[in-house]
């Protein structure tokens, strides 16, 4: 069993914000693979299903980004899952919009959702699917950027990227992070891949 966590903020008016791309990705996976209806549990919304023959518990914390770890820790504890069975899907400023990288462990790089997970799980040794949202170019504009809605022009890459994540989620479920990233690179059209991290 694996716990896949989409990071985001719960308010309806935040649904289209760049910071909520983790919610968008986990929603697309649950929809594509016929997961159960979402229900409230572990201070979040939970849906269960199967991807590539692996049982997946999908979680969207409703605690707001800064306290996401409390929801994740409650679910991981209930199902007795080690950190390596947990994957966080989250926005990544340091990746060009539409690019995806997968890594296990590492720093939070200023991401409050990851920082909360590190603190509550007691370790950073879980998987991360880093969903590139690009950088506004100026540190002073970062907060407005991540809390801003995706632009209409972003639909060109956002929809296809979310579809690709859902379509190839079985590679993640089976632990084939390199193969998953190769597929994502082909979708984004650059044909280049990097190792996890």
C-alpha cells in the first residue's frame, strides 16, 4: 500500500492557484483510475483505488499548506506506512513550468508543505513528485506567484502534464521513477531527462 499526497490549500477560491498543482495532480490520478469517492478523514480528503496493481490511498490535507504534515502523519500512522511508502505531489518553483522531477528525500527548499511533512514524519525520507510551475524571476514576487491563479495560456502545458502524470502513474506505483521521468520528458517535448533529484 502507498500513500500519495497532493499538497494544496482547501479554499474553493484557491483551487486554480499554482500552489495547488499537487491537489490537481492527485485529483486527475483518482479520476483516471476510478478511485472511490472522496471522504473526510485524517484532517483531509481521502480516496482509495489501485494503480498498476498497487493499492493507493490518495490524500488531500485540508489543514492548509503550512500544516499538511499533521494530516499526512495521521494517515501514515493509521496504515502503518514507512516514509518511503509516502509520495508528495507538489509545486516546484525551481523547475520550468511543465517539467517534472521525482526524488526521494532532500530539503524542503522553502516549501512550507514539505517542511511540515518533514517535521511531522520526523524525516525527509519520502518521495516527492516535483511539478514545475516556473519562477517569476524576482524573489520579491514569489509569494504572489505561487498564490496566483494559473494563466489561461498555461492550459497549453498544464492539462497535458496532469494527464501524463495520471496516465503513467503505474510507473510511480511500481517504483520506476526513472521510467516515469523519461515519459514525462517526452510529454514536455524536450526529450532530456535527469536522474532523480
